[in-house]
C-alpha cells in the first residue's frame, strides 16, 4: 500500500515509502528506503532520529485503521539503539495497545537489517468529535 492513501502527509513529509496493514485497526508495518536524495538526510548521510520517530508515528496512524488524520500527542520511553544511514532500509512496526478518549497508544519498533535501532511508545490524538 502507498502510505499517502492513509495519511494526510505529502512529500517530503511522508517518512514511509511503503506500508502494510497486518491487522486492520491494530498492527501495521512500514518501509523507508533511505537515500542521499532524501531532504531529511544530513550531509553526513545520517537519517535523524526525529524522522525515525516520525516514521514510527506514521506507521501508527496506518495501524489505527482510522480514516481521519491524527496528531502526534506524545512519546513514551523512546530508546535509540543505532543510527540509520544512507542506503539503509528502515523497517517500522506499530501495534495498537489501547485508547483513552481521543488518545491512542501504540508500541513501536524501528529496525535496519533486523537490528533494532529504536523502540518505544507513540501516542496519537484523533479528534473523535469531527
């Protein structure tokens, strides 16, 4: 699936090249092919950690199964364990845990070549009154 079919984001703010809904409304996976042409990549060839978190948040938005857009409301216990570089394939995974009102909580991971580079919780806000 093309991520912008489920996200309000557009280039260059879409941090995923592909996405897959594993279980509708609960679990999704995303893929980002990191290239030197990507405006998010630094001159040193590093894909910044903030964009790794954004990729996990966008994967969470897809995992939610919601048709409306969301806003990143918070992060919980995010740990970075590695660096994402030009030429890497960043794989993100998000699993819905629970919701409270308009806040939706997800457990997320980001990996490169099977090695976890980040993990933690992402909290999205969905305006359920709209």
